[in-house]
């Protein structure tokens, strides 16, 4: 095994272990010290949890992430256009895929939220930051950048990134049944698409922006389509 792949495996194991640990035990540990947040305090505690995950993953992949920022800045206009076009294609493809899957009786959907349709509150602002900025960058770093560091072959790496992301989702849902993969085809395909984008551009920041736009503006785009 090449040193680069071994390093990638270690990075991936560390990153995924930290995320799973915090997702599974963070609030349990707070309870051990008699902290039981509810309402707004729960949202703040959850925000801190995701920040801890995000910062840890950035530290683990800091070399690739900061190198990507430099490359992105040098091609800011073209990279931004690519991200915008890919975002639109992903949203449209999501709609088509939903229709096709529903035609086969498969319940798979992407529940877009239009964050611009209602007045922003403190809680909804934290939720938007988590769902539309932190999580997209977090999961892109782990399952797109991380898998690409391990598997250099383009199409194999893309496929594995989607499958591993699907396993992660089902594991977090405590539902590792094979049939359940059918219900999460859309997020798996999205990660595969982002992996292809990363392989094509060599720039993880283009993937970050694409995924952020997908989650942040997908609902807004659909409000103009329908």
C-alpha cells in the first residue's frame, strides 16, 4: 500500500470516528455532568457539537483544504461558475430521480427547505448554518476528499464514496438493512456527483460551494420552478 493511501485511511478513520462519537455520545456526556439542554439551549449545544466535528475534520484534512483554497482563489470566476451550474444540475437531477424512484414505488426524496420563505429566528439561523454550511463542508471533506485520498481510480473512488456515505447515514439511523439503501439513493448520488466534480477540478472548494448552494438555495430554486 502506498504511503499516501495509508495516510488517507488513517485520516478517514480519525475523522469518521470523531463524528460518530460526538453524534452518538455528545448529549449523553452532557447529561453525565447534569447538563440537559432544551429549546434554544439545545440548539446552541447542538451547534457547538457540529462546530467541534467541523474543526476536528478541518484539522485532520488541513493540508488538502488549505491547498484547495489557494487553487480556488486563482480560478475564482471559473470555479464559481462551475459550482453554480453543478448546483442547478444537481437540483434538477434530484427532482427527476425522485419521480423515477417514486414510479418504482421507492420512497426517496430530498426535503429541500426554503430558508428565505419565512422570518429568520435564532434557532432557524443556527439550523441553517449547520445544515447549509457546516455539514456540507464536513461531509464533503470526509466522504469526497477523504475517499479520494484513499482510492485514486476515478470511477471506483466515486462509487465507494457514495456507498460509504450511505452506510454512514444508515448507521447513524440505526438501520443497516440492505433495502434501506433504496431510500437514501439521492444523498448517495449527490456525494458521487461531488466526488466526480472533485476528480474533474481537483478543487475541494468548488465542491464545498456546490453542496452549500444545494442545501441553502435548493428550496429557493424550486420555488421558482414550481
